[in-house]
C-alpha cells in the first residue's frame, strides 16, 4: 500500500493505492473494509485533505492467469470495491488503468517489461493521468506552483513465479 502527501500552504492531497500482492489477502469484502479503515484514519488525521483512491493496475495479457490470484478479473473486482468507497466529497476514485491499458483492457505490453510493472519511461502516463484528473474543492485545478508527491511502493508476498519482490525506493516526482 502506498500513500503520498502534498503539504504546505495549499490544500493537502493524499493518494492511496494498493498493489497486486494484496489480491491474495482475504476476501474482497474483508480487504475493502480494511482499506476503508485506512481511508477513515487519513481523513481523521487530515480532515481537509482531498483523498484519491487509485485503481490497482491490471496486468498484461501474458500475465493474466485465471488460475492464480494475480489476474485481471481479481483486479477489476477489487477496483469495483475501491470505486464503491469513493464518496465524491472526501474520497475520489481515479482509474489510472485508463492511461495504460490496451484495446483488450490489459496493461499495454509496450509500457512494461514484465507484464506487471510500468517501465520508468511509462510512469509519465500515470503522472499525467493524475494531473489531468485532480479534484480541487471549490475551484478549478491549477498547478502554478510545483506539486510534489512522494511514491513509496512496498512489496509483500511472493510473486507467482516463486521469486522475491525487490525493494522499491521512494522518489519525489516534480510536476509542472
């Protein structure tokens, strides 16, 4: 799970997204309840924050394994649960898959080397989607000053191939 915050004189924006490794965690209902608890904790700590719930990225057609827990049907089911948590007042759902999928609704193979993770040069698609779909309470979205978000990915679990998940470092993203 990842959270990124923008703080300062401007309104606080929080982003929350889960990854594929959590697909094997409990039922969709149990998982969504835990996710809602995290959302409520963020809202309680930062009541004026705009909280974005980002979709889980689908996988490429080559990685879509209906017999395993990492498959696009499971991703879509969890994403529907995430979408249901968005109240369009405090919590806003953003389907970042719109920016990276092919005509079949799978992760575009051109944007990935392993069918699961975006290539570094494809991350701008995600960033641009977030910037284009930003919610600003009481006004239009403007980015006259740089918005800084920090992305932290945490890998847990074991990939389907039995290997290990390498650590991912945090890196600030500057937006114009």
